[in-house]
């Protein structure tokens, strides 16, 4: 990552810009992370604690981006996801949904409050151990130059072909991959063939399945796929989310009805939380209002 000089700003900002501009692949993030760790967070190399259950909690978190200190993005945010729960974060644009994902991945440190993994402060874990146990499926998946096998295998160092294929099968990717002339050895990325958005998502899901993290962050796609592709992606996501803590950054309300908990965010604060049915009962609630808007649209 030498191509990025210090003059271009901090890595977290760069990361955010890259992600905003092109959508970030996990690979891009990992590369950026290497430097980011040295800059924004005092790496805790001696920590040996591992995330096991995947329980996650924000406690009174106050956060402003280092480059825009005058704007407090999260204003005392608290919520928790119990081990294996599916928690959807919804709210208007700019409410701070993506910021929550960046804090879980430890791209930034909160100014006040605490982020807890398995009930212990995030600072008690080494960054590498956190990132080994947190996977993200971004909105727009960008594959890196290389073969499909490499793109999936990146989820787990030393994965065997059998493991890669098993992950691809669960992710509904195996059939389209084997239909390509070179199968798993097909080159993708800039110099390779162009896969559809839904196919790229299924590759990213296969990669995350192979990684088998305790915590999954799903940044739901805003642009809709055709219905067949949508169904295949949705099915694969359900398998991926099963039995692991999943934080769903929801841009459409339709997909989150089944969440164990919906956290409604407005201006960096939780204003409501509950299940879909519970939230709909609140006649004055933002969730009910947003649902009605989407329904009408
Ligand atoms: P959307 O639904 O539009 O994606 P969001 O709820 O995910 O919105 P965030 O992206 O978390 O919202 O942004 C919350 C606030 O933080 C916004 O005011 C945004 O302008 C600001 N912000 C986001 N990223 C950065 C950054 N890298 N540097 C400075 N400010 C940022």
C-alpha cells in the first residue's frame, strides 16, 4: 500500500472514500487495514483473547470522524446483538448506519463509550483477531484480479479445493462457476471476465462462508438485482447468517422482517428498537412511517 502517501489523509478517510466511490472489496479493506492499524488505533499485539460467541454491544458510544470533529455522528449509541442474533439497523440516510460497521471493524475508535465483543471491551482483542472473526459482505462487491478460486479462497488461508467448492455450493455460486469455460480457474477482476452484481455477491458470500466468522456485517445492496438473482443471493445470505451474529445495514425494509431485532437510528441515536411487528404498533414511530413510505413507493 505504498502508493498512498501520508499527504492524502488518514487511512480511515481514504478507506471511506474508496468505499464510497467504488464499493470496497474485502481485499481492498485488508490492504488498507494494514496501515490503518498503525495510524488510528494503538495495536494491541499482546492480546490473546479471541471472539467466540459473537455477542456484540455498543454502550453509550459517542463518535465523530477525525476529519470532521465538529460533527458528532454517533451521540450515545447503545444496542446489543446477542450471540447468533440477526439485528437490522435502519434509519434515514446519514443517520450513521455505515459508521457502525466501520466501528465494529475497528477502522475508528469511539471517543466515548464502549464497544464490547463477548462482553469484553474491544481493546482487549488484537485487531487481527477481531478481523478474523468479523466478515463483511459489502453493497457492491469488487473482486480482485485473480481466479474465482483465489477470490473465494481468500476467506481462509490454506483452504483446500474441496472446501472452496463446498462454500461455493452453499453460496449458490457453484453452478454458474462450473458453467464458465475455465470453471474455478476463470480470471475475474479488471483483466478477467465480468460477472454480474449478483454473481459477485455470491462469490463474496462463499468467501465469507469459508471464513466462518462469529460476526457478519451485511451492507445490503440498494440497487436491486433481477428477481432470479435476488432469490439466489437471498438464499445464500440466509445460510451465511444462520447461527452467527449478523448486523444487517438495511437500505430496504422489505428484507428485514425476519430480523430478531430492528434498531432504528436517527441522527446517531437509537430512537426505537424491537421486532417488525412491535415497531409497527408504534403509531408515532419512525419505523412505521418509513414502512408506509416504502409500501406506497
Ligand atoms: P446512508 O444510508 O446514506 O448510507 P448512513 O446512515 O450509513 O447513510 P453514515 O455513512 O454512517 O450514514 O454517515 C453518518 C454521517 O457521517 C454523515 O453525516 C456523513 O456525512 C458522515 N460521514 C460518513 N463517513 C465519513 C467520513 N469518512 N468522514 C467524515 N464524515 C463522514
